[in-house]
C-alpha cells in the first residue's frame, strides 16, 4: 500500500484503529430529509465528535465550511430517488478528478447485491477502485438493500461484504445483524456499521453499536440515529464513548442521559 493511501486511511481511521463516520448524504435519494433540511446547521455542533463526514459534492460545497478539518468521504454514486422505480439503478455521479479537486480522504458508493442491478453496481465499484487506486484514494463500499430491509441477515451481509472486499474496497459499510461476527470474520477489510432508519428507542442504538464493536466492527457510519435524535450531541458523545473509550451500552446511556440533563 502506497504512502498516499495509508495517509488517507489514517485520516478517517484513528490511531486506535476505530472510527465514527457521520453520513449526511441522504438527500441524494431522499431529498430534504427531516432534520437535514439545512445540513450546515445540523452538522455544526456534531463535527467536533465526528472522525469523518460522508457527503455529496453538492452539500460539501454549499454547506461545509472550507476551513473544516474533519476528513471527507465523498459519496460518488447516485442517479435514483425514493419515488423512482428502483433505488438500485445507480451510476457513478462524481469523478475521481472531482474528488481530488475537493481534497477528500476517501470516496464511497453503494452496491446492491441480489438486485436487478447487481452487475451494474458491482462494476461501478470495480471501475471506481481501478481509478481511485491510481491516485491513492481509498474506496468505501456501502452494502445497500434499497427498500428491502428484510435482507439484513448475516448470510446475505457476509456475501455482500466479501464481494465488496474482493473487488477492492478498503472499508465496507454494512448493517448490523444478529451473529454480526460472522459478517466481520469473513470480510478481509475493516467493517463499519450502518444505521438505517431511526430506531424506536435511543438505547437500541447504543446496544447494536456496542454489540457490533464487540463482534469486530471498527466503528460506525451513523446519521439519522444521531442527527434526528432530539439530543444529537449527547447521542454522538455516547456512541463515541463506545467506539473510542470501550464503554458498554449502559455506560454510554448514562453519558447520553447526563448530556440531556445538562443541555
């Protein structure tokens, strides 16, 4: 691995080998998501606790201050929407030249394994890796399931993560599931936990983050379960404690509850 690739990975994965990525790329297929209508205002209090920001080029340019020092993972796939026929029908929307121009630390895209567009999205990943490797830019693959959330089990996610790694992804973002260690153990590159739709309770978030970390994930890529929370700063502090301070879910919940009271 060349110096540039190692350097960029060290920007998004901290010295303890762990990370807290905060995605705000949801608008690329959901439009103005609740609590993300004004992304710049939403992220301002959360940036100090984020290890990297996952974002599209449009929102990066329009809403993230240029003097921001939080590393950027650039969303480079899209082309579909929640009201369209199939979310899986994605293409590459942003070039590597654009990623270099924006001085990002990594790029990310979705793959939809098992969908009608499996080959297309896997080809997107392979071609992106081919180009990104030439410039020392790591690729994060996102194992997306579109609207079919029932696919989130260990057997399916293990398949997705392994294929993404085989095609050259340096990091894979996937959903937490029961027996999550089976997913992590069969993936030869680091795995980060996706959040998906907001959970019913705050403690559920802390529980699946703790379980996922205990079973081998290096961190999370959580958006809605942080910035859609009525108390986003206490929540991100609690999650950060699990990731970087080895806190349990109960210990993290105390941090969260204390933060709510002291707000």
